C-alpha cells in the first residue's frame, strides 16, 4: 500500500511538472506572439507616416509646378486625383488582417507613385522649373521620402516574415490559432516591375 502511494505521488508529481512546463511554454509563446504583432503594427505605422509625409508634400509641389502656365495639365490632374484617392482611404492597423483592404491601399499608393514619376519626368522639359529653388527643395524632400518609404517597406516585410513564420511553426501555431493571430500581408512588387524599362536614345 505504501509502495503504491509512493508510485501514485511520483506519477502525479511528474504530470504536474509536465503541465507546469506546458503552461510556461504557452505563456512564453503567447507573449512572443504579442511582441511580434506589436512590432508589425509599429513598423506599419512607420510606413504609414512616410506615405503621409509624401501626401503632405504633394500640394506644395503641384502649386509650384502650376506657376508654369504651359505645364501639362493632365499630368497635374493625375497627381491631384491620385493624391485625393490616397487621402480618402481610412487606413487602420486592421488593414493588415484584411488582404483586400491591404491590396487596395497598396494599389492607391502605387498609382500615386506612378503619377509622381510622370510629373518628375515631364519636368525635364522645363529647364526654368528645374532651376527653381523651391521646386528643387521639394523634389529633394520627395526623393528623401521615397527612400524612407522603401526602407520602411523593407523593414515591415522583414518583421511580417518573422511573424508569419512564427505563427506557422508547430506547436506555436496552436497558440496562434487559439488567440486569433492570423497571417499578415506583405507588400508586393508593382506589376511589371520585373521587366526592365526600355531605354531609347
């Protein structure tokens, strides 16, 4: 009887140790998911800030260019409309969990980038505008912002990759599923960016 009680206590102790290990592992895995999710949200905020900075620069750029009477109006209209479309989007951190909303956000930003590129290419035909100090400063700020956007997107993609990898690994995937940690969207390359542009002289 005494021997059976010792064995029973030993088994119960072993089970308690296993349960304690599983509990501490689950707490650690959950806390890691919280940290990774917050890193994704923080990185997203940085990308958003840079996009907002670019959006804020555009009215000054457009009004500087408008001063040149014969400047192509359709180029300015394209930039203004693309900016308006971006400004109308209500972007919240929840967009990271909605692939369609994320894609719409990315498309509108891509359209704005394209419109700005057309504007800057068109400026090449206006040497007096290219020499304007105000325009040069705005162009420099815009280029700096585009670089910050590229860096922010790269960092965001790295953090999302780490997060997505973690939630797919077993056994963490169980904790992720229990607490609603779903895969996040990546930024994708603009369609056609894999084809080099034609340069003709």
